[in-house]
C-alpha cells in the first residue's frame, strides 16, 4: 500500500488576519454593525479512494477563551481516524474537537488550527454547520457563502509523493558542464538541484540563469506530463555556523533581510500562476538546525557562531518563515534538512534534532502542514547501505558500535537512518505521511577500493574497516572527499518511506576551496577542505580527506567530477 501524505495545518496561529487565516464575515442579520462570533475554514487537503485529510482553522470574534470546543456533523459516512493539535472524537455522525493543553487560549480575533485524517466512501462533502462552544459559526470556504462548495483547485490537491509519476528537471547549466567532461554525457541528462545560495541568484548572477529562467525552462521540459523542479533554499543569517566554506552573505542578525529580500521574492515567483502546473520541491536550509544540537555549548564541538545563532533564534525564525511563505504556494513541497547518520545518529542528537525541526515548523506562522518531508545526506558522502556489516553484529563479544568507525552510533548507513528519522518525526507530531529524500549524488564509493565482502573477524575494528562501503577516513569528513563516487541514480519510491533518491548536490560542484580565495560571495576558507589539515574534534582529529586544488563552493571542479564518474556505483556503462 502506498503512504498517503497527511499534510495538515497543525499548529497554533494566534494572530488575526495572518496569511492563511480565515477572517470573520458580517452577520447577515446585522450587516455593518457586528461580526459573527466565529468563522470556520474547513479544507480537504488530500483525498484518495478510501480516505482523506482535512485542515480546520477557527477564528474567534467573541470573548477570549481559555478552552474551546468545535463541533460539526457529517452528512455521509466519514469517520475521523486520527487528529493533531486537537482532541478529535466522533459519535455517529457527530464530531467534537477540543483543545490540547498547549493551545486552549483563543483570544478575540485569534485563530487556532488543527488537522485530522479520516475514512470515507462515496461523497465527502464539507459539513454545512460548525459551532464554537455551542455558538454557530460562519463557514468560510473561500466563496463567502456558508454552504457553497469549495472553490476548485486548478492544480489539484497535493500528491502523496511529488516524485511519483513525474520527470525531474535537468538544469541545462549543470548539464552543459557535465557533458563537456570526457564521458560526462553518460550522466549529463540526470536531474540535479538548483541552488539559490544568495539573494542575487534569484535573478541570476555572473551570467547564470535566475529562478524564473529555470522555471520557464522547466515548463518546456514538462510537456504534457508531470515534472518536479528541485530548489535548494540556502541563505540563512549566519549560515553554516560550524564551518567556513559555505558561509553566506547575511550576518547573524540579518533576519529581516532574509525575509524581505530573499524568501519573499522567491515565494512571489513560485506563486506565479504561470508555474502552477510544476511540482516544486524545496530543500530548506542545509546544515542549519542540526548545528544548534551538536555544535553549541556545552558540546566539545561547540563554536561561538553556533552559540550566537542558538541565542538569537534566527535559524528557527528563518526556517519557520521560509516554510510558512513557501508552503502557502499550492504546488510547493518543502523538505527540511535532517543532516546525516554520521552527524546525528547518536542517542543525544537524534530525537533532539526532530524537536528543533518541530520548533521551526511551528514558528513564524508555519505549521507541520508546510513540511512534506525531510532530506538527508545533502551534499554529503554517507553510504546508502552498508552491505557487509550491521549495527547488530559483534566480533569476539564486542558490538560494531564499539568500533572506532561507528563510535557508538545507532546507524551504520543512510537508508536505515532516514527510515527511522521519519518514524521519529511522526512520533513527535509530524503527519504520518511525511516522506524522506536521500541525496545519493556522491555516496556510491565504487572503484577498486570498494569491498567485495565482510572484513576479517580478527577484531571489531578490522571487521568494520575491512567491509565498510564508505571509505572516508572519518565519518565527520565532508569536503570534496577523495575516492568518492556517484551513487544511485535519481529515482522515485526506491524504498519504504523514501520518496526519492535525488542528486540535490550537483556532482562536480565544489564543497569549498582547498586554500583561501578572495571572493565577493561571502565564502570563507575552511581547513576541512585543505588536504593537509589534521582535523578537529568534529572529525576525531583525523586528516580531512579532501581533494587538492578545489575552487570555491558551488564552482565547477573538473577533477572531482571525473573521479565521481570513475568511482560510480552502480558503475557507469
């Protein structure tokens, strides 16, 4: 059975007149003198043969409340099966939704939102009457009338998995770079992410295509079928606080610039009806929220910059604002960065990362309905699947978790991490249908160094090191890794809970310069990109494993691209 994404409004929004909040209309019997006591906005978000998901927003125009109860009745055979941000129960056709302990306060002019999943057969009409604490509310379906049917959505409801049944956009600029390399035509038709890594990239910089140019090209590639466009939203204030190679243009306090000069223009372009037929996937702010877990005081890997970003809250605010504004566009699917197993797979990192993503997903007007899923391993190298050892193996009474490579992690590869991350997210309140993406652009680890069987059972380190697919010196190494290869080709629905394998990081685009290079892109020099660097606590004080002579992050790195093709797994034909 296929999963069904229950993308719901699921967080408190105590603001009047905010984006997406239903506003009360004047009472028919007293037009011009009083507003109705309340307005209910009921929307069916997704619907399939036997079920549906719905979002309800209640706006209170009466006296302030410390608790609330919303009731309605179904005319058909709809049955509520689960809900969030409200206690939803049903008796016969009658449904009651009451507040949770954390969202009982409902001010005058304030709104509260909750969502649920239900079953049905036959028709699934919107209920005609709702009450708030026994008082009948106006039903705002977008048409202004209490019983009119909902306005049709020309793009249809959001699908469970945007990649299903769809082609994916091939960036012609990356494709040209790939095709110009010897043998590059073998992969130059693969889809990759379009990185909006500074404000100027929206309109195009240094002769490169801007966002509208990419979307226009996507419409040409689309034809009569479905097409996904993959964007990387990557310009937070104080970006990449634990590294220097991909620092951004905005300072730690530039949250207003981020909102008005970066996110708002992107949202306006994506909302253009011209692009309504595209499925737009946003990878939202890499390496941001996980940094607030692992690289802040009192962790030994703490950095002053990450402490600053945790204290000022601008990572959480920025991600929340991006999710809210971009999520308002009907054909946009937001996937939040979830690091990778070699960063967050330990017991004290894993649940905490989901918690801070949830915090961001309910900040700045965002709700969990603005999150279609999560993406792991973006621009990283973690092996998709370790074939020759598992987390449950032991050698001479020692678990593989005790090996220097695994170092007590709960996961040995990216697939197991991503699948469990999804389960953890659902357990913490994200809708049960959220999906995962895994970036496989550089985690193939083929070539002559690839093991063909398990390591020797001499001791646990020999066993793990002899059989591991991931050939990095240390799992914490991340910059232009020597020996890496292209991984699984982009594909939809490759494994349970995984929406797609993607090449979000375009192979051949550098992670960072191997020496300091003056530039106007805000990109610093990180010693982790220097092949002579002997490391820091984040990589166990090991050598960096980086390739020499690398250009600035995002710039074309021919030597890396050729190595990735040489070490591709599955191999290139």
